[in-house]
C-alpha cells in the first residue's frame, strides 16, 4: 500500500523564485535607504547654503547701514562720533590699520607731496584706508574708505560706492575718504556688537587750475571691486578723471572701538 506525503518536496524553481524575491527586496530597500541618505545630505547642505547666503545678505544690509551712518563724518565736520551695531551671527569682525592703499595724483604729482598725513606711506605715497571687515565662511564684507565691498572666492564687488566723484561737465572732481586707525583685533560672536567711529583729524585740500586727477589701487584684497566697480564708472576711466579745473581731496582720519 502506497503512502501519500502531505508535504511534497519544493521544486527548484520555487526556491529560486523565493531567493529572487528576497534579493529584490534587499536591493529595493537598499536603494530606498541610499536615496533617503542622499536626500538628507543634499537637503542639509542646501539648508546650510541658504542659511549662509541669508546671513551674508543680512550682513550686507547691516554694513551698508553702518557705512551710511559712519560716512556722515565726511559731510559734517562737527560730528564727534558715530555709533552703529552689527549682528555677528557667529561671524567674525576684524579691524586693523592696514587694508586698501590708494595712490592719488593731480596732474602727475602725488597728493602726498602737497600735504602730510600719518595715513600716507612715506615709501609708496599711498593713502591707507584701514580695515573693518565682517567674515562668514569664505565671504567677507568690508567697510573700505567709505565704500562697502564684498569679497569671496570668485572675486570682489561693490555694495556701496565710495564718495569719489568725477564730473567733467562741472569741471570738478571730489575724493572723500575715511581712513581708519584701528587696533589689530578680531572678535567672533552670535550677538549684536556696537561699533563707535571717532574722527581724529580732517585734511582738506583744494587744487585749482588742475587738469587730470588719477587714483591707482596699489594694494587691496578688493582690487577688482575698486578698479572695475569704482574707478571705471561714474565719469572715471581706468582711474583717471580728465578735463577738470578743480580737485577737492578730503581724508577724515578716525578710530573705531568696540
């Protein structure tokens, strides 16, 4: 008498299909996990990039407002000091007495030979504007002689124009600069910080019967911003202003405390 086995052996094809389903599940699950991980990484990176860009945009606006306030010392000689606040948001503020150096000449004669200032380098006959910059990541936003410039890995650009005017139609050129004599120091903070600008000296020179005034950037981390964004616009041609009868040069020397 034959006996019937209630659990017949599984065929080879059945086992192969089960293995294939397991492998497929593992592959799909792995793809899902990889996709989630990739999205998490790119999402966090995009969020960090957005936060950094927003931080820099806020810093630009804040530095522009600070420059507008500080530049009052170029307009009003009676100002004793100006206060402004920056929210650092983990950024770093650095001050110093170095920075951009400009060579200003009238009819080929350096302005240094017409009057003296401690901010003129006796060896290079340049005007040194001092340093006041905010850094976040690889980007820098700086107050530079009355201008505001932004510097990064791709170069530099002007956020606010300095008070440097070339007006041949009015037969006049005006160069007004703030030169900082600041202590060499840096500070990083997440809070707001108040900065006080105090004018210490003001030199004004008016040169009549002139013809040409020129400004050359001798040294600057923002040389592209100055050369292309300032000295090749608004009447200037590669740093030269021609056909003017009068040149007014003013340098306001100031300290900055915080």
